[in-house]
C-alpha cells in the first residue's frame, strides 16, 4: 500500500466544533474507502502567506494515511474542491524517506527541543571561555612635519646654493 499525506486549511471563521467535524469527515472518508489512518495532526491556527478568500489565517490539519488504490485520492480531492469550508489542500505521496521522516518527527527525534530535556548527542560545553579577540596593534604614523622637512631639505639646499651664487 502506498502512503500519502494530505494537508488542508479550514476556514477560521467556523466554530471550533465545525472545524473539528470538518477534519473528522475526511478521516472518516479515508477509512470508508478502504484506507488506513497512520496519523492525524491538528497544527492549529496559523498565519497565511497571502490572503485566501479575504482571510489572513487558517486552521491547518494534516492526515497521513495508507490506501491500496489511487482512485480514492481523486474522489477525496473532488470532495475538497466542493467543500466551502476548505480553503486550500495538498496531497503528497510519501516515499520511504518521507515515511521515515514523519515517524522520527512523531517519536521526537526531529523537531523542536523541549525545555528541560538535555540532548545526549549535543556537544558538552567546556568551562573555559574563549579569550576576547585582541585588537591589532597599530604603529604610530610618522609625524607630518618630519616628512615635510625631509622632503623640503633638498629644495632648501638648492635654493640656498642659488642665492649664494647671486
């Protein structure tokens, strides 16, 4: 059996019971058509990237399921298109890497770190603190007067020699 995942966005204007019943209708749809529910996730109210039907937020649901035939998916997508409560949907066939990723995420191996839990694989912090970065030592610039005087010395000597000749 192939494993699929459908993510859909429900209109947030509906009441809480209506939103849950909408998600439950599609869970029931999968089971009545010979599918097996692997996991159902209510992701909650989220901000949309762009307005859809003059709404800026939506309630996200994700249903992961296995089905023996692909014909059920086209029927389910038709039901999504006809349902006014559904703003958007996306059905994806999961390959072996997607299935493994979802299992690891459900088991807590992938995702957000929980407060208070320490990760065994995380590097241990050492007691030594890094030394503050040292500023490079700048050499003082040569005084301008000495440079100007050194450059002017041959000119002054030449002018003095001319004045002695006259």
